[in-house]
């Protein structure tokens, strides 16, 4: 028996899925091919359920890290890719950069998803080809419309930063994760006029999205925040440590005791990783209580 090529097998499987879902024999090319990449498998499942409501969308590839994303985008060449910014291995920005280097060979439209939406990160995403930048949490039910809008535009990039980010914010119900994290660090008494304030907020938001982030705090988390804020990882580490020291000395004792009860009991100031991990866990519970999907 002659072994059939992977591309032929894939086309047959794809056609079968399309025909089963659409209930017709429309040519597969009329469907919009979608890829989904996020390190949160539960979120991928939720997005799959949302996209299956539209029979004109076919999910052709998915994955949980940047290397999988790049390899599967090359292999399956989706029309639209939903992708998280923070992923293990290669992050979303690196994936878009690598795809961008392929030139006209790959015509992929990216919808970027993240709880982090600083100006530098959003601008970089659009410069690398993002059409929309969606702030988590957002209403997944409206994604099919956003995907179709990507295709209707007939171009791989938003005409302006304002256009793309506006679309993302349009489907992000309040309060955002950034709002919740900002509220928590204010309640703890973190001073807003110090450099570590912004880095701490970014770190907690990333840790909410990716539980493993604090396990690779030096190798991954600090470099990611440094890139977002155009600084060095060592400066990020020092600034967060300084912010924690000041907060532990002059912050709000009642709230600190509530969030960091064990540290208070031991009389030990939390390390950077302890502070970020406990604050992120607090935010996940808050998101669950408010029925907000954190990412």
C-alpha cells in the first residue's frame, strides 16, 4: 500500500469535517481556516465551542506553545490565527515576527489575545501584522464576527493602532483583569509613583494568565516584562523587590495580612515570586467570583 502524503490526508480530513458541519458539499476553500494558540487549554476549548457556532469557520490547528504555533501555521496555513502573547517557548510576538519573515508566502491575519495591553506591546503587535488586539477577558461569542471582519477587510493589518485596539476593547466587558489587579495593588498600598508599580502589575497579570510564569521568573517572566517596558530584566527584578520592600513597611497592614497571611505569621517579607504568585492566585479567585474568564 502506497503511503499517502500528509497534505493529501489533511485535505481529506478537512473536507470531511467541513461537510459534516455544514451539511453540504461546498468546496473547503469557501470556509475560513482558523488556528488557535494559547497556553491555557481550557480557554482553547471555550474558543473552539464559540467558533463552532459559525458553520463557515473551520479550526484547522491549535496548540499551547509558540513553537507549536509557528510549525502548525507553516503546515496548515490558516487564514486567521487567534494567539496569546504570553506562551511557553516562543511568545506570540516572536511567532508573528517569524511569520512576517516568510513574506508573501504566508498570508495570515492575527488576532492577538492578552490581559496585558501596554502601549509598547500593542504597538509591536500591530507592527508585526495583528488586525485586532483583544484584552482578556472578552466575550467569546462575538469572535466569529471578528474573524469574518478580518477577512472582509482584505488586508493583513489594521489601518491604525486606534482602529485595532478599539475593536478589541469593544468586546471586553468591564471590569478588565487590569482593573482588578490595579485595584488589588492599590488596596495593598503599593506606591503608584515608583517604577516597580508598573512592573508588579504586569507580572501579576501575566501570572494570572500563565500559572507557570512564576516558576520561570528569572528565565521568562522578567525578560518578558523588560521587553514590554523596554528595559533590562535585572532592573525589573530590582524594581519589583524595592516595591515589595516599601509596601511591606508602609503599605496597608490589614490587606497585607489578608493576602499574605503566612508571611505575616512568620514575620517574613514575601519574595518577588511569592508576592506575584499569591497576588495572582487572589485574582483568579476574584475572576471566578465575578464569572470572568481570566485567560
